[in-house]
């Protein structure tokens, strides 16, 4: 369960590691050649930066659609947030389970933690909290969303932890060959998982299907009065929004009523006159524009877990290579190779035109998307490590470090809109006259621009949560799961 830890260390200078199995909580110390031990501060900084990025793209994405999630194909700033999360999970798991004395006990703890994280995700993103601008709460359990950000992180954490606990050889790492041999089973598992994803994505037959739109207050021009429109498919290997295997598996296993009801493809040109933003349906829009689709679905989460495995690799380098310069060299080479693989897969798909190609797509978590975002994750982590841990430049990043130390509570309150929605519940005479909306409108007036005023508001929001995290750190209070 979620709990609060208050650490008292007698005035020492180093914060104690909390919940060493937790992906959001502070992580274990780094073993150095000297007889002292030092935390990897860059992990906290990276984790806090991810939270800040999530707040930025979620709250400023409407004003700046170019940083919001790509409508279907392509990659924007927002599309890097989830892979960054998964990558950090993998690095942390690699450090936490570098020595496992009791595999069964460790596995039990991992399963319990996975269940709690998954349930927390259902509570936060299942529809119970309606978010900013909606002074209501509650959800019909028959329509609760089952998948989400924390649920995907839980799946990645579970698979990465199981690999790290059970699929590591007892090999002494004294060379690059020994390093590869020690983790060869994990590499094989990652390859098999990727092959399974590709086989299902391109091999499953997607028949015609229907969905219930009786609860929607929108009339489709293409089929007026229809309550269960038919989506024409009858294909294999399609990566388009209506006829892909990712959606098929979710509709079969989860049910359409438990999927995300406002998918990103409603911002495509086929479904929005304001594309790449949400907007009214254009004339003759296809029926599937109103169909549900979960961007954190089951099949796509399998490929997403491989990003955790990549993070494992970076964590293993920390464990086995004590020379910081060597770590940076290996990480840089690995990141460049991942980026090259990503663009190569994308280009190969264009040249061969096989199975609609392999485009970048976050909703499908395609192979090319996995490679380039994992490579970007590794590259950014290397840069942060170089600045913070290698050069010791900490002051410019301290706000992200604080946020990373209490990432879970900030994610729940800020990124899931619980705190802003609660503030909006206190208003003067009308719901629109509340502190949150008034502050944003004031900044829009001062900047003479809705876009830049919103951006200023979001930056202040990030600084506010940085201050909150700093206060919690000052009081040595850390929220863990």
C-alpha cells in the first residue's frame, strides 16, 4: 500500500534509500571503487524531469499541439514521456536486484508491488476522477478503464524484475563476452517478446467489428441514427487506427467499454477539422472516429516492456563497470545503435512496403518507435549522468532531483489532475471563478496571448511542484508504494 516515510538520520548528509524495489522511490546507492558509497543522483533528476515533461505536455499540449501526442503516426515531445518512465524503471530494477539471495521471496514482493501499482493506476486513470474542469467524480464499474500509464509501468516492472531475478547466469563478468553471456537469457527473452509482438501485430486477422455509440451525443454524418456502426476491416497487418491487431486484442480481452474513450486518433485529419488538435467531426468522417482505443493496451505493453529491458542493460553497466568514463562510452554507443536501428527499421519498412511498413507510432508502440525512444532515453540519461554525477553540477537540476525523490505523489496529484481539480472545487459564485482558471486567465492577459499565457502558467505549475517536493525533501518525507 502507499505509505509515508519520515527519515531521521541524525543530521547526516546522505538521504537513505527507500523502498529499494520501487520504480518511483529513491534508488540504491552506487558502489564506487573507493570505500565510500554515493547515490546516482542522475536517476532522481531524470525521474523528476520526466514528471515535469508530463505536466508540460499534458497542460500545455492544447495550446501547443506540436508538443502534444502525435495523432497516430509520428513522434512528438509527449511521445517520449512513457518510454522515459519505462527506461528508468529498467535501470532501477537492474540496480535493485543486482544481488538476490532468495528468488522466491523477491518474486513475491515484485508481484505484490505490481498489483498495488496496477490498482493505483485503475483508481487514478480508470475514470473515477474526472480531472480539471469537471467538478464531479465517480465511474460506472461496467465502464471503468482497465489500462493506463501506471498499469503499463506495472507490466514492464513485473517482466523486467522476473528476468532480473530468474534469468541471470552465475558468470563472473571480467570481459565484454562474459557480460553478454551473463545476460544472454534476458536478451533472448527480449527478442522472443519482440517476435511475439510482431507476429501478432502483422499476422492476426482483424474482421469487421461494431461498437456501441448509444451513449455518445454525436450524430455521425455517414450513418445517421446508427447505434452500432460497422467498421469495415477484414485485413491482416494493418497499422491504421480502425483495423490493427492492438485494438482487436483489447476489444476481445478487455471489452470496448473498458478502453480509453477519447483516443488520439480523434485528432487525425479524418476525425477532426482542427487536426492535429481535437475538434468537430469533418463531413463524411468514418465511423471508427468515435470508437474507443487504449493507447496503453495489452499487446503494445509487451513491446513497451522491452524498453524496460533496455533500461536493465544500462543498469547492468552501472553494476559491472565502475569507471564512469567507460560507462558513458558504452551508454553512448548503445544509444546510437538503438537510434540507428529505429531509423533503419522505419526506412526498411518504407522501401519494402511490407505490411504497411513499420512507422513510428506510440499508440501501437511499434518496433521502430521502441528503438528510437529507447535510444533517446539512453542518450538523455547519459547526458544527465555526465552533468550531475560525472561533473558534479547539481544546482541547476536540484528541482528535478527533488521531484524525482517524490515522483509518485507528484504524478498522482499533478499529472492526474487531482490537486487542480480539488482547487477548482473552491470557487466564487460560479465554477469558472476559481483560483486555477483565474491564475491562467490572468497570465494570458498579461502576456496578451492565450498560448504563451498558458505556457507561463504551466511553468509556474512545475515550479510549484518542485517547491512542494523540495519541502518534502527538507522534512525528509518520501511517499512510497
